[in-house]
């Protein structure tokens, strides 16, 4: 019991789950919440417009139109939202080219804790500080394995 783990599970202790079952449960909860939100948006828009509307019409009424109105009034966040929706937000590079998020490729590695920490240190020693920080944020609790996503340069 010196390593912080029980030699014998106490009566009434929570069952042990692997990381995949917890991840799957979280994904199911997220999907249910997303479906509930979609139904709520459609119900709200239908009530406001006094007719049945499709999901696309509801999103346009509830999300897009208010953002467009705020953008016209000069609100920066709304203007940025509209620019992102139109895929015209500048990427910040010197030649003015836009970066499409769908064009960013990543390598995904499955690494244990020691390998992931060594990978982050190797990146840091190669003066790739941002990538090293990105790797470190993806290292979770426990020994792993962790899915580490790194953009391809």
C-alpha cells in the first residue's frame, strides 16, 4: 500500500475502469448533449418563427443571424466568427495566404509516460518549444499509453 494503491479493494469501492471505457462514456454523454442541443435549437426557432423549421434553418436563425448583426455593429468577436465561417480569416503569414484548417496534418503517436516525456525533451532541445509544450499538455495521468498528436512541419 506504499505506492498509493490498495492491495485489496475496499468493500463499496468504485469499480475499476480502463481509459477506453471512460472515454467512450464521455463521448456518449457528449453525443446525447449535442443531440439535445440540436433539438432545443430547432424547438426554439420553430416557436419564434411560428412554423416548423429544419435544423439548418434553426442554426441560421439562432446562431448565424445574431452574429451577422453584431458583426455589422462592429463587434470584433462576431466579425471574427463570420470570417471563420467564410474561411477568410488570415493565417498571419507574411505572404497573406490563408490557412485552411483541413490542410493541417498531424502525426499521432501512442507513447507511455517515459517515452512521451523524452519526446518532449527532445523537441525542446531541438529548439521546438511550442511543439514540446503541445506534447506535454497531452500527457495525462497514469503511465499511458497516451495518444500524442503533433502537427507535421
